[in-house]
C-alpha cells in the first residue's frame, strides 16, 4: 500500500481525483455551504482522530508485522484526512487549509464520533474499535463513490480501496482473537460490550445529514445500518463473540461537537507546535 | 553505524583448517556466502551478533522518533515521519530474517535484547527534546548509518548484503527528509533556528560515537575485515562523516559544536575533537539518559503483546486441526 503522499505534492486535494471547483457545483453552492462544511469535517475528523490514535502504537506493537500494519492504516487515514479537510476548507471559502482545520480548531468544533477518540488500551480495544468503524466506513465510502458531488465521489473511490483492506484485516483479527485463547476471547468480548454503546452514534442522522442526503451528496447514515449489521453479525459469529444486548446509542454527540474528556488531550498533544509557535512554517 | 564493538570469534591465521582456507579464498575472490553453504562457526556467530545488533537498533530506533509522531506540526510531516519510522520496523524485519538464515530465530534474538545480552546502537539512548531533533536524527544519525551501510552492500554474506541494498535506498531518502526539516528550521523563525542549533549541539558527538571507538588496535576488527563483514575502520568512516557533514552544517548556517574543528590542508580532511569515550562506555553499560525507557518500552511491548500473539497462534492451531478433520471426513 503506497500510503505516503509525495513530499512535493503541491496540492493534496488533487490526489482525490478532483480537478476543480467548476466541475462540481456543490462545492460553491452557498446554500449548501454550512452543512457541507460540517459534513466534510465529520469525514476528515473521523480519519484524523483514528489515525492519531493508531500512530500512538508506532514502536510499541505486539509484533513487528503488527507495528507496521498499524502504521500503514494510520498513514492511509492521514491521507484521507488531508483530502477531506482540504475540501472542507475549499467549501468553507475562508482560506483555511487542511492543516489549519486539523491544528487550529478546539474540541467543540471537532466532528468525529466519540468511539474513535477513546484511548487505545490494549490490542483488543484497538482491534475492536477498528473493526466496528471499518465496517461503517467501508459501507459509507461505497455509497459515497456514487455521490452527486464529483469531488466527494473521487475521494471516496480512492479511500474505499484502502478501507476495504482495513476491514478485511480487522475482520480477520477479530475472528482470530475471538476464537483464539480463552484470554483473547474474553478480552475481545469485554471490549465489544464496552464499545457497543458508542456504535449507535455512527448511524444517527441530523439536519446536516438530511441536507447532504437531499443534495444527493451522502446517504442518510441510518441507511448504512443494515449493511453494517450484516458484516458485524457475520464476523462476530465466526469469532464466537456475542452481540451485546444493550443499547447502542448511549454515548453520542461527537458529530455535533460534544466529546469525551479524551479529545482535549489528543488536541493538546497534536496541536502543540502550531499553538506554541503561531505562524511558523514547518 | 548501528553495530558497535561487535566481538569477532576468529582463529588466528596459523590455525586455519583446509576448509577455512578455502572459505577465506572464496571471500578474497569476492564471492558471496549463501545460507546453506559451509562457513566457520566464528563467522556465523559474529554475523549473528552484528546483524542482530543492527536489527535491534532499527526497532529500538523507532522509539526516539516515535516520540514526536503525535506532535508532528503538520499532516504531511506526520505522514512522512510515521512512514519513516515504519520503514525502520521494516528494516528490522529484513535483518531478523537475514539472521534467521544463520540459524537463530527472531524470538531468540528478542530474548537476548530484552535480557540485556545483546546491545543496540548507543545513539538511541539519547532523548528527542524538540521537533528539530527529527531533522537532526534524519540528517546526522541516518547519515552516519549510511556511511557504514553503503559499503556493507558488498559484504560477504549474501542475505545481509541484499538486505542492505534495500535498506540503503530508504536510508538515503530518510537523510534527505531529515535535512529538509533542518532547512525549514534553520531558515525559519528565531525560535526554530535556536531549536535547530540546539539539536545539532546535542546530536553531534553522539553521532560521532556511532562509529565506535578507534579500532586500530582491535583484533576483532581485523578478523571481521578479513571476512568482509566489516568493510572500513571506524576511524575512516568517522572522518568521512565529518568531512561530508561539516559543509552541510555550514550551508544550514549552523555551528558544529567543536571549537577545534578546522580544515587540515595537508591531510585533506577536517581535524576534529573526539567524542567523550567515557560517556560512550557509560551509555553502553546502561547509564545513558534513556536506556531504561528505551529497553523498558520494548520489553513492555513484548510482554503486553503476549496474549495477542498467543491468541493468533491458538487460532492458527485450531484452524489447522479443523482443516485436517475436514480432510479426514472427506476421505
């Protein structure tokens, strides 16, 4: 997986396959601006925060191959972040770059779902979180590949190739660890139970989602649920893990800027240099 | 150099058996030695020590730079740094694989690293205190490693030489990335320039130590050089590094922290101050600024990951048993 964008690529947004605003009227549609910007931040913040968590593993993985794979996934997601947030900045029209959006916003304007900001914990937590999100992410990108926004469709088509592989990998690990030793099974089940109440947020729709659906840019999130349920059931069944009998939509709010306490610490670390040395070029 | 003070087990010339003589003749003729071929036990052991130490250095070497991945200042810098550290894990993989062809498993080598029986390069026991250190490490540390590794592409042991070809390509890219960070910092704001100078101040002498102490009196070096698993003396490589690096520092507008550094017209080389070898030996003994953290982090990663590896192994065993049962039932 060639994850690393060319160091000298001047415009990262061109990596998404888009060639210009003129070909995608949605990008300059003033009526759509606010919800489209918000929705693009949700896409970019999900990948930004998850990639950040994954990058924390670098050098600390349980096996060299796993260390490399975690870094690879993180790299793919950083690439997606660059494309989504660059487009967000373009839609917003205030001249903010992907870096400005990543490094100079505070917690209340971050739009990622809460599941992704939870601490890594052990590999059971990291693997299960990845799987629960990958299944959603792949289903979403699949639909977005046919978006009426050509820019969105272009980014989604590129990202989907990588995320299809992420899902394959995380599914495989969930099966192996679920059906591994008694200890690995117990860790995976405990983690699944703990994360289940966070999964519902991915499928909650609001006004932003409604505006995107109406414009044909993105599907209503609730429409992704049947495909997610199918994948989750199939993999968990093979992994000998039981679907928790508890509500899935307990912990929510990330999509509108209500986060857990963990996000603030992620940003404090991630944004340190940009905040401490404003205006410097790196 | 990622392998420092590797002890060499070799016979003296007078004791060479006919097999050993034939072996040495092949090496002298520039032939590559391949895994299944006969080799002196001392050659095998010395190579395991050297390749193992190099592999350990790659994976411990992930940690000082890993320290800044989550604080990288832009998305692009984060991606570049993460990819670089990931490359180092990849180098570890090639090298452990090369060592496996000599009959030692990765797990055995890990055990020796974790118990302190094997070392990794002294350089990784120094802390990374600012973003400029990411530049200094790429520029100086990868630069010093390249000095040693480029000649090792011609080393006598085939799998090691081939691993080194791939590694060198990536290392030279890393060095350029490091220098690119230093350029940005050295030509940035006053605060950035100060960070860049401070990074050079802290990493200059530890980088010179990477080549190991002067080996003019070392019998180990002589044997390793005869076997072509060491291609140059430590002093030659150190001089080459200084000669190449000083103009690069000047180009950045930074000052090498050595008041006695001067160009020697007669020698055609820079004269420079030797690093503090007492400090070097202290670091090797475990008393460097970050020895405990670095080795501790590796041991913790390994121990914490035991259940994970056990789970995967248990699944693989079950899956194999299921396949066997299905096959038996079908017959």
